[in-house]
């Protein structure tokens, strides 16, 4: 699979079929969809940054790329997508075979244009905005952990960023940070849904000026002054003392809770107020609502459970029976909130830290469609939460590369249509000839909004081959290529607007003789992840869907199509090495947390699927099939089979399942470690053996978000590893 990793390192793209079935019937017979997993702003050290405007086709608006046919004498280029002849503008007058612009170099299939090319240079750069929404219905110990983590996060904020704070329990409190000497708090009843107009009225936005006309969207254009906005959103460099003072005084929600009831927690009201406040103050800016939630919502327009402890929080069984009184109303509410946030261009990040469920299953739409981050931990004091929050604001080698205001567009050859995307984005409903009648995920469009994205955000794109018949031999010899172009407009973490353009070409083949060509271009890892995203999506959207049957049927059809066998002789069956690992991936996918919901809550299942839908192929494969590395005196670190047979008394195992990293010491290794042999000079080899898996796990943890849970255990001292390896 090295060649497919090379393609990913050049363009950020992995495709199951790198040689594409040429007709609709061939594509259906291939079982795995014609698709691509694309990381729009993956970091490339060798990618050129161009300081001029992109040159576009006047018909299809595709950007000049290495696959264009160029007539240097006539100064004309032919678009590979629509075959339109376009003239070069005057500033390309010196173009020739020996003097090419960067976008025509064969190796530069991915290029990026800077802000001068994307938008007007006089547009002011709006600083990033972070609005903390903090749950206070937790025990004092959790409040202490949360207070400490937030104080540390405030120190890491960019100095020019704007900061706001909302706390909530039975009531939602909007803190005015602009006047440190006399801090104010605006209180809203948690049981009521507050409209934007009511919010602005109560917070005295209109006290000293005429109120905007009815129907005018509140914001900078309708008269909200900088002074009004700066009461609630203050530069981090100016409000650090005030904000820390508020955090230090943060207390548990004071309202008494009867022994037979849950705390009154108005999560939906607080998030609605946060969205309306940002929509009024900074519409279209790089703003993030960072919600820290420690329990289930019981108050407001979207409670996930009643206050009575006698009513259990919904389980998968309850959802299957449709016997959950609040679920559909909650999903409808957060679907509306997601549309509001997408319209405003703002992001909702969710940090859920509780032993109980908090409502991630209901909040999933709002987080995923805005491209928000999600972290699930047991406590605000757990390293998974604390280290993940630090990573959000970390700079340097492990910077997440948080970006905003993204718009993603697709252009492709006329024989292909776009079915949709599964991933963190929202449809812009740009309908046209590129849109397929078959819709998968966010479909029926060729453009999507990405309010938030980072260096590892990945989209899974599905395509429909619409050609019904195989062209004749003459046509095949002259035009046997499909072309794809992905365009991503975004604002990077420095506030600069960029346009990244990735253009790909893939050869198509058709007919019975095409099987060997298809096999040669099959990427087993990419195929497994496309199937994983598709089966997860179907489980959430199709009521009578049987995932195990669907996966088994797909695997059987793939093997019968591409395997070699003699009829009625099972022992004769064989698969090409290019496909031989795919059944193994399907075996693990059938048993994974994305398909099997037993022993997982709806919140946990939603969390796992949200992470799967935003990660690249390499990380997603580890979620489906964990990696196991063996360390011993006899050899260097080497991969081991996921089987209890890998456990040995004189070995150390490192298990990486993405969400959890486990270091497992064999019984002999554990005894030697407890005896302190690694501290003696004559046993330096043993000390190095003990250190090696910890060094490797540290590297994994530093590069990953959310930060995985680290478990260190010994043979016969924990059941965790035996369970993980045997299941």
C-alpha cells in the first residue's frame, strides 16, 4: 500500500479504486463505491503557495491545472472537464515549455492561493472568537478540575482572540467581561427558549441607540457598536484578570436538588443564547462555542431526560422501540441550531465529561455539521479531557491547524456525478448537472460549508458513474481518463484567506477484461473506511437496516467478482494479495463499536462515529482494526496478530485502538520491573526494553486528537488486554 500512501502525502487523497470502473454497471459490480477520502487542508511541506489569482475556465469554473492541454503559440488552454478553449490573460504572455507557471507543473497537482488571490486585500482580519459555555451542575470536585483547565486554556489563547463566558445550571448566566471593576451577569430562565431579539433587548444592546428595523439581521451592519459588543467579547490580553476572577469564584449551581431528582440543567437554552449572541456580535467570523457539559439536560426546550431519577436515560433499545419521549424533539431543536450556526459560519465544540450520558447523540448534528471538535471523558479531571483541551490551543509541531469559514466545491468529468459527502460539513444546496439523483450523506449539491476544519479533517466523497455503455475503441484510446478537482476556500489560523486546489486524474476501464486492472488499483484500507462510514450512516438513517447482513453480502459479492475459484470446489478459492486483507478489515468492522452497539450507550456510539467521520484513512483503520506491536529481547519492535497467542511472559505489547493505548507487560517482565532490575547498571538492555513502548506511546498521544486514554497494566493484573485481544 506504499504507493497509495505516496498519493496521500502528495494530495491528501485515498481512493478505493485508483483505476475506475468505466460504466454504471461495472461500478455497481465492483461493490465498493467509486469514492475518495480527502483531507482538504492536510499539511504539505512541498506545496507551492501562489501569490496571484487562480485562472478559471469560463464555462465550468475549474482552475488551471497540470492536466490542461496548452497551446503555447496561440496562448490557449483547454479545460479537461468541459473541453472549453480559454485564452491566457496578458500576464501569462511569457508562458512556454521552458517557462511554466507552478499550477502547470506535473508534480503540483495540489496548489494553494493566498489571500490576494481569494479576496480583496482591504478586508479587515477578524480575530478568532472563543465563547466558553460552562455547566455548573456538577459536584465541587469537578468544578475545581474545570476551573483549573479553563484557567490554563485562557493562558494559551492567542492574545488577539476575543473571549466570552456563559455559565448555566437552572438559569443561563451571560457574563459581561468588559468592565472588570464592576462585573455584571445577565440571567435568563433556563426553561424558556430565548429569541435573538429578546436576548439583545434584555442585554441592553439597544439602550442608547434606535432599535434596528424589524427583519434586519442584528450585527455590525445594523448599528451594534464595537462598544456594545466588547462588553461580552473581550480581547484575551485585556480580560485575563477579569476572566480568571470569574473562574475562581465559579461555584456549583446553588439551587437545591431533591434526592429523587436530577439537577436542573438548561443545556439547550445556554447553547441557543450562545449562538444568538455570536450571530448578533460577530456574524461570519471565526467563532467557536466551546461547551463543557457534565451531565444530561433536564431543562429548557430540548431536555434529553426528565428530572425524575425514576426515568432512565434512553438506551439503544429504547431508540429502536421509539419509546423515548424527548429524543425527536431534541434532534429537531439541535438540527435547527446547526442550521443557525452554519448560516452564521460558527462552530460548536463539545467537551462531555461525565459518567452518565450528556446528550451527544442529540447534539451530534450541530457539532458535526459545523465541523466542531468532540471529546468524551469520564471526568473534567481526566487526562483525556485536560490534554485534549490543551491541544486545541497548542502551537508548534502539534498544532491542530484550526481553520474556519471553509467552502468546499467539487468539479469532475461529465461521466461522473456527485452523490454526496459523509463528514463534517453542511450542504450549500448548490444544485446543477454535477449532482446525482442518488444521495449519500450531504448530497444534492456540489458545494458544502465547512465552518470549522483542521489539518486532519477528512471528507468521504461518493461518485456515480453515469455512462451506460462502453465507448468504442477509438474513443477509449483518446479519452480514457476521469478528472476530479477539489476546491477549498478557508481562513487559516492566522486569519488569512486561502484557496487550495487539488486536481486528480484516474484511468477508467470497462468490460470483463478490466478485472485485473481494477484489482491492481484497489486500496484495501481506503475501501474498508469507505464501507465503515457508509454502514455507520445507514445505521443512523435507515430504520430497517441490517448492518451485518449488508457487510456480509458486500464481502461475498466482492469475493465472487474478483476472487479466483472453481465451481463447487471451496478449497480452490483465492484472492489477489491486493484484496487479501480486505476480508480481515470487514471481520473487524462487523465487531467494531461502529456496528455493534451492545455495551455502549447512544452517546458513546455517536461519539465513535463522529470521530470516524472526520479522521483520515490511517487513523480510521486503527479504529476498525487496532494495531499491536510486540517488544522483546530477541528482536526489535514488530507487528503481532490480534490474538491472545501474542501474549507471552517475556514480552511487552503495545495496543493502539485510537481511543485507547495499552502497554501490557508479560508476567516475567512485570516481576523484573517490580524487583527494580531496570535500575541496575548491568541490566540496561532491560531498561531500554521497558522504555521503548512508552516512547512510542508518547509519540502516538502527542500527535492525536482527541488525546487517547493510556492504560499500563501487567499480565494477571488486569483483564483489559486479554479482553481487547480476544474480542
